[in-house]
């Protein structure tokens, strides 16, 4: 179904926000069931992203529960988490 931790769309409508329509169905279901409920699982292995990116998001958002299982090659010029700034 998805990942409730991923960034969801922003709802601009005050009418919709007043009725809690800014909360996704996935978020509602995740909060509805207790943590030990069998349908509430975390897919913790990632095969697509570089290990450095998975480790960063795992610590920041997932309490260290994600793990990189794929072996993505390093870029020849840039580390996977490289931040750039643009002025002007």
C-alpha cells in the first residue's frame, strides 16, 4: 500500500483541512491499528538506494530499522549525500 512516513501532498483547502481530509487513508489505518497488529508491518529492506542514503533516512525517520540490501555502486565524482547551494 505504501509508506506512511513518505511526504504526502499538501492540502490547501481550508474546507478539506477542517474535515481532516489532509490525513491520508494510509495514515489513518496506520494510527488505527496497534503496533503489534499483524497487518501493520514495516518493509525494512531497500534494494534501490545507496547504503549511505538508507542509513541517513533510517536514523532520521525510522529509528534505525531500515537496511540497505542492494549494492549500488558509488558515483565517480559525488558521495551519495552531497548538498549543493545556489545563490541568486
